[in-house]
C-alpha cells in the first residue's frame, strides 16, 4: 500500500519510525533530543518542531505518504484568537497545579462527581487543572486564552500549515479533564469553571479519520496521546492489560466501554481504535525495589533480583506493603510502607529482597482487581518498563496476576502506533481498509511467561499479602 511514518514527541525527544504500510516492518528510524531541559515546566513548542526536523534529516521521510503523530499527554498549549502562543506551553510533569486541582475537585462536588462527569478526577497533570492554575496565578494570560490545544494537536496543526480547522482525537481528548470518554462530548462548562471563560476546543476526530493533507500531498492522520499510541503499537486488544513499572505504577486494560468509578480510582481514557483504556495508578512500584536495594546495600536491581530468587514464595512469611510515598490504590495519601511478619527465620536479606518484589507486584494486582471488579477481562498482561526484564519480576508476576505475562522487546511503540494509525487513515482514504479496524500488523516481539504449576503458590502469596493489608489498613481497599 505504501510507506508511512509515525513520530512520537515525548517529554525529552522525538522518535520517528518509517514503516511498510501493509506489514508494519520498520524501514528506517530517526531520533533527536528536544533542545530544552526535560523537566522544565514551561516549554516553547517550537522546540518540538526543531527536534522533529532534526530527527527527520537525511531523507528519512522520502517516499512517505502519510504521517501519524503521537505526543506527550497532559500538556497545555494556550493560544490567542490569532493562534499565537499566549505563554509557553505547560507540560505534563508540571506540579504547580496541585492546589488548583484540589479546588476543582471541591468545586464540582467531589471525586465521584468528576468521575461521573468525565471519567477522571482532576490532578496537577491534567490540562484542566493547568487552566485553573493559569486563571489564579497568571490572570492576564488567562484572559487572552481563546483556543486550547495539547502537544499532539499543536504539532498536527503545524504540519498542516496552521489551517483554520484544529483537530484532536478521542484518546488525547480523554486526557484533558474536560472531555467525556463515555459520552464522547466536551464539557465546556468545566473549561469555564477552570479558566473563567469559554475557549475554542479542537474538533475530535474518529480513529481512522485524517486531520488533513499538507500542501505537498502528505496525509496526516488524527494522531493521539503517547499512551494510546503505544497501545496501538503493541497491538493490544480485548483481554489485554498493560502493567507499567516505573517509579510509580499503573495498570491499563482494553475495554469495550468507558468506566466511571465513585472512588475515582479508575481514570477512563479512550484509545486510538474506538475502544477504551481504563487505568488504575499506584504511587509506588520500582521505588520500592530501589529502596530495598539501598537498605540491603545491593548495588543494582539485577543483584536484588538474583538475591530474591534465592528465597522462596511468600518470603518466609515476610510481607512488604510498598506504600512508601502514600498510595493512590488504595487511597491512602498520607500513609507509609509496612514490613510485617518479622521472625528470626525471616530476617535474612534474600527474604526482604523477595518481599519487595512480591509487595510491588501484589500492589499492582490490587490495582488490576479494581478493573476486574468492574467487568474488565484480563487474560494477558504486558509488562513494560526496565524492571520488566528482571528475572524475579518474570518469575513472580504470572502466578500473582493469574494470567499469561508478555514482556515485549524494547521498541518505539508509541511511534509504531502512530505509524499504524497513519497506515489506517491512508488505507481508508483509498478504500482499501475499513474504518472499523486498523491494519493487521505483526505483533511485538516478546518473551511469554505462563502461570503454570505455580498458580496456586502465587495465589497463596497474594492471600498472605491481602491479609496483612487488611490487618494494617482495614477496609481501605474497596476493589
């Protein structure tokens, strides 16, 4: 069918993959860092374009017929009536809007009201909270805001030559705090609640729609957020969940409908195919492993993993509740971690090492149970993050999760998902693909681990963890 490209403009760099539109085979790749400090809260979006241009040098895009754009989520690009920047963009890792987010939660009547309204409870990362921060901290800038875009929206608009029509997709829209994944509609009243006045919002395109065509004839697909693009690049479908192992953790699954949660534990994203991606977050994941390694004087997580595997399932009765920096699931923001089951025979380094891995994974299993409790099917679990490659994680996770575990080989999955979306839009425009299903590309290369005979042992470990959790925090976990 042709050649397509996908680009991922993350918080610190741009990655581009050029793929065969029929098979998804990667033909060429490009990468360039953003010319800015990654943690800077205020960013000139021109840096994203400069990085894109550098990543695409050397004829990388020669022969490409369509491009998909993925970009960092939760960024806010405020524009005036002429489309000029009101101020630098506010990016997702900006924590200044924490108080603003709390004000918004109270202003609408609590967490349950927000979950019902848009499927997400405001937090500092959401563009909606950034709008409230802008209104409170920079009122002169807030008054000039006439249009609101996210990074992916702005990049698509720039690639198309800044047309009068501005677009987004349902995936990126669901990460704003003012678009409902369940209803498929904006809530402009919430924008007004945050900003103090109305603003123009981009048109939400369907998964296979094109945002437009450049003057050179290059088709630009709808684009989406990084999370949604990565799900598309991994080839996720119903029955699949993704467990992300960063300093904090998350569990995301593909589901046929948006979920609202009265406790606000579930954030209801839309995906890039017409399905939904409910997500449950934990505050602590790999940070529990790193803390344990420091406590034991172990130099690396690889060494911690090897030490843990010299222990036995259940860690000789030692249980770690890894709530080191408060916790989101269960909602215990001011608690601390707990090490329970200390006996003379359990006070050995290998048992503490294994308890750290079991505690981290049991905590994520708690998050997964929140989704399963709402009818989300989980048959296969994709593990992402550097810690997914640790032998202790690969051994312990399948029986604890009670599902097949897949560890994909490292790849630019968000860029691949953007390229797959571009191939979809190109095929639909030519009448060779249906708008109801993306092209069938080969799935990610991966290692696969089965629960096997260890399933019963894993469930016993989980029961030990749950009993300890209920003893320390009775009734705190509602999943």
